[in-house]
C-alpha cells in the first residue's frame, strides 16, 4: 500500500494498493491533482515513477508547487511520456512490461483517445483497451502500483453520466473513485466499498472538508 500523498485522503481511501486504482470524473474535477500529490509523495521517498500523459495535463508549474524547492533532485526518478494517439498509447503500455524497479505507473487519462476511436471499429478498439488493462494488471502483480484516470461522457438524451469505457474498464480495477464538482467538490469511493466526502483543492494539495 502506498500513500495517496495526503494524510486525510489516506484515512478516507486507505491509500493505493499494488493493483489498478482508478479515478474518474469531469474535466477540472481534480483527477490530475490527485495523481500529482501521490507522485510527489513517492518521489520524496526515492521511488521511481512513469507518468503517461495523454491530455497534456502534466504541468511543470503545478509539479514544482506540490513537490517544493527540492523538485530538481527528483526529476531523475520520473519518466514522463507524452502520448499522441490511441495506437501510441497501446505501444507505450505494451513496452512498460519490460521496465524494472518501477514503483508507480500513472496514466492520465486512459480514455481520451479510446473515446475518439471507439465509433470507428468498436470490437477492435475494445479488444486493444482490454489488452492494455490486462498488461497493466500483469505489471501490478509484479509489485508496481498502477493509478489511472478516466473521463466521463454524458448522454444527450437524458443527461445521465457514465465513465468512458464503463464496466469493461471498471472490472479490471480494484479501487474505483469518482470525483464530482457540482455543487461542491466530492470524492466518491465506489469500489471496494461505497462512501463519500467533500474536498477542496489547495495550492499545496487537497483538504478533506470537515
């Protein structure tokens, strides 16, 4: 089990295990912030991390803000990989199986290119996504923590909201967290149990609301 990077959040989530943990929610709900506070906590403890960035969401300014003035000493333990297509995402995740001594792999986010490709050939794209999750599960069984984020989609007919990829993705994840931002920011733990709490995003991380 590793820390989420926040003592208060650890008390709520019980950290992240050597498994796939998933955080999903709308844009600007705090998904990347939760990834970064975990990443910074790990780097401060001399852990090695791979960050796959599919949305150009990794902000060096936010990284410096969260990690503090010693951030330069941490950069050699962080491998940042920019992803520009679903095919490249498949390729990079496939290559992760060959890495050794990696403590945490973050994919932020898993579904951005999937949702662009799914309407073209759903069967083939779902097959490729399933393979990505199968490989990440195999990596986690070797002792690497996996932290994924994902987007949501809204049904224009009835306004209902669901996670991109739905149950196909959820079934691979041992811990599933939904973030909401209306009318207040909320963390909802969906799996392995159900509970929720409110939170705020601060310059130095997050704070669970009293």
